[in-house]
C-alpha cells in the first residue's frame, strides 16, 4: 500500500478502535512494535540503485538517532533489544556494509534481511490513529529524502530543516510537537562583539 492508500483508503480508525475494544494493548507492553515495510523496488530498478538509497536511509537514521529514539517512544533498553542501531559511520555505504556483515539478525532499527522489503523496526506499538499515521508519514519522508538528496546533502541536513516543511502532514506535525521534535524556525546565534 502506498502512503496515500493508507491515508485515504484504509479504515485504520475503525481497525484500531476494534483492536482496543478487543482488549489489545500494543503500547502498554514490552514486546510490541510497529514495523513498517517498504518495498525495495521503490528505491530503484536494480540492486545497486536500491542499495544506494538504502545506504542513505541508514545514514539518515544513524545521524538523527537521538530524534529517532524520541520519536519511537521506546526506551534505550528496548531499542537495543528489539531494534539496535548499526552505529554512525562516515558514509552510508560503510553503514550498509556493517549491516550486511552484522550478526544482529532482524532485531535492528532497519532490518535488511527481507528479500523484497526493508523493515523499519524502531517504533513502539500503538493503537492511536494519529501516532500510527504520523509514523507512516515519517518513514515516507525519510525515504523521500533518501531518494531526492545526495548523502552529502543529508549529512548537512539538520533535524529542524528535515521537519520544517511537514505541514502537509498534520498528524506528523502534531506528533512531532507532542514529542518536542518539531522545530519550525531556525535559530541563529548572535554574533559576539
């Protein structure tokens, strides 16, 4: 499903409401996560093109790890247990190589072990519609940035620049504000005299 389909065709509100009515807890457990799969075909026509984009996704996640941790609603212990990081390296390609060689299995922030998809495993489970949609929107934006920008541009991109033009996603903006991650004005230091 595309993000548009999730937002406009899927009746997530009813599905999540029914899950609550059936006694599901999601967020109130230590073992539930919200895992989002993105088809590798979205990143290019061949493995080399796909890996170039995936490397930039990994680089973005590692560069903004503190923000991703806050967004995820996981504590560091659970993040390390269910979705460990690879660690920031100088380039996304270095992170990708580390990911390919790692013995973590699937319990990493971005799982690359699936044949047709990459799996974002960072996020704590939720049955709240706004948080669910905001998480889908964030993953979509991370992928969009990786598709549109060079690794050098991503390296120079601050979190505030990344989130400043998200007004087309009211759910994401609301959630970023709730998590104190929405910085929509650049702060300039006064020059010392």
